[in-house]
C-alpha cells in the first residue's frame, strides 16, 4: 500500500520530490485533505490587500493626529492657566518706586514651566520702599500654595506694620495657617502635593529702604544681597535667622541697619539657585565675579543688570538649572541734594542765586 501511494503524486511534474512522497500521503490521510503548495495569489486579491492596508494606515494616522492635537490643546490650556497664576502671584514689578528703579525676574527649574517656588515683591509704603524675596522648599506647582500664602500676607501687612519685626511675624502666622490647612486636608483623606506639611518652610529676606537711603534688613535663612557701586560686595549683616516655618520665631528679632544706599548704587537680591548652580564640570556659578564685572562697566539699569546675570548663568549651566532662580535689582536714582545755579528774578541786581535741587522722592 505504501509503495502504491508513493507513486501517486499530488500534482503532475513532482518527480524530483519523490523522496518526500511518503510523508505527504500520511499527512493527507491524517487531515483528510491533500497537502499541496499554496496557489499563487491572484492580482485582484493583491489589490484588495493593498487597499485594506492603506485604509487601516489612514485610519490609524488620523487617530494619532487627533490625539496629538488634543494633547497640544490641553497643553496650551494648562500653560495659559499657569501663566495666569504666575501673573497673579509674581506680578511684574513697577519700574519705579519712590525714587528707586526696580526690576525682577524668575527662571523656573522645570523645562517649559512658567511657575516656580521663588517669590518676590516690592511696594512703596508710608515707611519706605519694602522688598521681599524668598524661596519655598521645592519648586513647580507644588510650591504655589506657600508662595501665595506668604506673598498675600506681605502685600497686606507691608502697609500696616511700622517695623520689619511685626511684618515678619505676620508672614509667619500666614504660613502657619497654610500649613495647618494642608495638615487638615491630608487628615481628611484629601491628597496633597509637595512637601509634607511638617517640612514646609520658606527662606525670606525683608528690606526697608528709607527716603534718605537707610537700609534695614531682616534675614531668615536667605542669601545676603550684593551692593553694586564702584565694586560688588555682599551686604552681610550678621547671622540670619532659620528659615520661616522651620522653628518658632524668637522673642527678639535682629533687624540690622546697613550702610546707606547712595544715589547710583544698587542692591542685587537673588535666591540660592544662582549661587548653587553648576556647570558640567561641577563648578559653581561665580555670581560675585559676574557682578564685579558689571560694576566696572558704565552704569546699567536694573533690567540690564538682570539680563547680563541671566545670560551668564545660562551660559555657565548650559541652560540646565537644578533649582528655581530669581533676581531682583533695586537702584537708587534719587538726585543728590546739591545746590544748583538758578537765575535771579528780573530787575534784581547781583549774581545768580543758588537753591537746593528739588527732591525726586
């Protein structure tokens, strides 16, 4: 039987495949169907397959394009909300306050972000021009709550508290209220982002710049500012307090009186993200050296000083920041009380009289 089956090929002209003939009939017997080579595809079948593949590709491409457009639209909306929050929290500083020129900016650490964990503000009050700069633990959206609490309190209390000590205590109470609300929310099962409430703290530097140029400062764990005049030097005035929120405030707050800010001199305030920025080799950003070069040039506006430092910082780090960075520059543009020549009244004999120059306060 086997030999007879082996002589019956499945198709004519399979003579060269005779050695494989015995397995083929056994397979046919097991399946009930003869095993033959697949028939060549007809032209109309190939056209159908190509058309079906093209249709599936077009449908898939349309779905991908639709999803990408939706994601881009959501991203634009998210950025618009973040920019609105930024404008409310970190409002653009006025260019002039009480005879001072002012400028400020923030560089968020997160790529593409428009908000961060730094804060600053400057206001003209009955007690002089008051400036705050601070740094919340963490950065990005998670730090916005503490930024809002501290800045909101400063914008109200700066006009009401006659001294920096009372102003700082108001900021501390506002931060404690915010931390308490976060603790209650987490206890009620509401998820919260950012640092645990027990670890929430803010470095704060407060400045009072009086009309005569006197500078009072109160520092809670923040980098000291630089004075830019003929040179650039740190405006250090003793040991700072711990960051706000880390420990209870002492009964006596060390408000320091610094040297008078002379006309033409400027104060450069910054957060620690600038001093701690490193390049690819691990070298820190030479902030004091950069400010020294700026001081040796022709007088620069606060906005120009910030732009020079910003460009140097980004060049040093290759555009990659490990922490948020903020700069504020305040320059005394008041005219010195010099005596100037004014013409005598018509008909009055004698030389021209002199009188003090009007104050620009």
